[in-house]
């Protein structure tokens, strides 16, 4: 991925300044309903068009990723809720184990009287 970045970025880093240096001549820029005429270099118009396209693409990508971000937030909330439930169940399990260990420590009772040893005659 890094290689692809450099394969695209390096030529652009060379081409943009060369384009700007090569196109210094001015052109008249008119906005139809307005009576103004502005003279700007060609490279300014070209770079402004690229900048507008760059930001428009970023905005479109941000809006189109909105559903994915919403799903991620929802999944994160679900995970947090499940983590809380797991901790609560662990706490209950430990409490039940302590109660169970306390019962086991006492003498087991069956509800029957203790057996009586019969006296042996000799």
C-alpha cells in the first residue's frame, strides 16, 4: 500500500509545480450574473478545480461512510452492554460459589439420625 502511495504521490509532486511554472499566463475569469472580470493565472484555475474536486470527494466519502460509522457505534454499545452483563454474571457466579463453599464446609446433613454402633458381645 505504501508503494502505491509513493507511485502516485511522487509524480504528482513533480507534475504540479511544473504545471504551475509552465502556465503563468493570465486568463479573464467572468462570473455571468456579476459584472466583474478577474485576471488569474491558468494554474490557479486548474489547482482550484483540483482542490474543489478533492474536498467534494472527501465530503461524499464522509457522507457515504455514515451508515458504517452508525453500525460501528451500535456494535460498540452492544459490546459495552454485553461486557456489563458478563461482569454481573461473573459476580453472581462468584457469590454462588462462595455460598456453595460455605455449605460444603459445614457437616453434610441428610436429615437422618447418625448411625448407632451395635455393642458386640464376647
